[in-house]
């Protein structure tokens, strides 16, 4: 049988119920004219309440939210922005588009998130921001990063695209930095198809981004078709927001299911006696949203190809497992600049031995067992 004919267990897939369909249908039928912002406003209100922040702006993507927020912070040519080498390119792209330079530092071996000591060591007079990415829903050491930011007068931005449901000592991921950005791409914990959210507690930053998000048209401007500056067009549609409203009604269920899946994998690996160094960690006082069920296998070595071999063999068994992010400094757009920075030990040594296991909301217990047993078999 060709691989394409085998039922694949997807690595992620959104959870869409009749509620999402009902809301989207209503938006498509009625959400026009004077109602064209109804679901957008409702979605922003629901997200704000969930996160415990003052302001939220629905956007077309997390990348767009980051781009506008960074622009509003005045990041531009000649500036540097510190971020982890282990990342999806979406965090780095807006920095490059603004003419600034991403400065890559290493991750911590346990959280796979920014190493605060390396962040502080990388600060120069050109540093304009630190981007804390809560990788796979794990949490950055926000206390340390915010202290460093304050000490040097540098804003900390939270890329919480993967961290819906993650809570750091009582505060939700994305609510602690100067601003936070979320993604509702179809692979993420809650979805609107494509979409994102900009959140902040800073009223001035909010007004700036609101203006930027609407082609530079300020809220108080009474003239029509009258831009006050050149802005962006990164808005969310009412139909997407309708799906988002339904997802927000189910957010606890959706996050709890992700956490359950991670827990089931941990138990299966334990019962099957599969040697590994650890799954997504949850440190004391924190809760993780568990967007991905990620496992770092044994025998880390930079030359290992364990992860690739594992993925290929799982694929034959109908299992869509995915790689751990390669260090951005190893990818074509950044190879040139990365040489200027220190080699990031963990960013390079973890991906060859780590893997993301299928964790769509609808995965069954027997599929989780099947995947775990398949991992064990391929390791033998
Ligand atoms: C998915 C993701 C993004 C990008 O989100 P989009 O909505 O696709 O722009 C940004 N950062 C991280 C860490 C992500 O995982």
C-alpha cells in the first residue's frame, strides 16, 4: 500500500464542532454592514477577559501582530532584537522586515526557552527588545527576563503563539511583557483558520497599534479615507472572529484536552519503558498549555540523526510526527549573520534527538498507545 493510502494520525488538527459552524454561518449570513465588527469585538473582549489584559486587537496572524507591535516600539534599521536561536521563523521575520537584526542566543536544556544569562550577555547599546517565545507552550523564565529588561530599559515582548493555556505563577502567558502576540493558525490550540491577537496593558502602545492596524487611520480622526500615517493591513475578518468566539467558549476544554494528551504520552512511555530525557516540563507554580507533546530522547549528540530516522519510520506506520525546530542560525536566511554570534549548544544538540508527537484534540487513547508502541519498536 502506498503511504498516501494509509490513514495518517495527524500531528495537529483543529477541534471544530457544530458551535463553530453555527457562529461562522451566522457571520456569513448576517455579519455585514452595521454588524461587520460584531464578532471581532466579541472575540477581542473574550480573549481580554481570558488573559486578564486591558487591550486586545484581533489580527490576520501572529506574525502581523508582532510586526505592528515591534514597529510601534520604534524598532528599525540598525537595531538589534534578542531572541532564542530555537524558533519558528515567524518571530524573526518581522525584525528583518523592519530593517533590524535578530540576535540569536541559546535556550535552556530543560525549558527549551531563552537562557536569561545569555540574553543579558548579548545586550548592546543597539538592543531594542527581547522576544520571549514560550516554545511548545513551555514557559520562559519571565521573572528573570523582566528583571533584565527593567535593569537595561529594554522591553520584553512575549510571542505566546504556542502558549494558549500556559500560566506562569498565576499570570497567563502573553500578559506579562510590554505586549504579547498569539496565533490562531489551524495548527494551534485554538484556531480561526488564520489569525492572531495583539495584547497589551499599555494604553499608548494600544492606540498606536490600533492606528497601525487600520492603514494608519487614527481612532479620533473624523475625516474619512484620511490616513495619519502609513500603517499596515493586518485585520481579522468577522467570519474568522466568529469561529474564534466559539473556540473561546470551549477554551478550557481545548486546553485540558492538550494537557491530557501530553499526560497520556508520559504514562505510555513510562509503561513501555521507553528511555528518554523528558517531555515538555512544567515547573513549580506553572501550568503549561501543552500545545505540542514533545519528547527529547536519550543520547544527545550533535551528529545524531535519531529524530529524522524516527520520523521516517513512524510515517510508514501512518504516524505524522514532526521535527523539533532547527536553530534559525542554521537556516539559509540567517547563516551569514549567525556566524557573528556564539554557537548555541542546546539549540543545536536537542533537535537531532527530539520529536513532536501527534497531538490533535481528537486523537484517541488507543492511537496514543499505538504511537508510543511504534516509537518503542523503531528504537529497538
Ligand atoms: C505559529 C507561530 C507564529 C506565527 O503565527 P502566524 O499566526 O502563522 O503568523 C509565531 N511564533 C511562533 C512561536 C509560532 O509557533
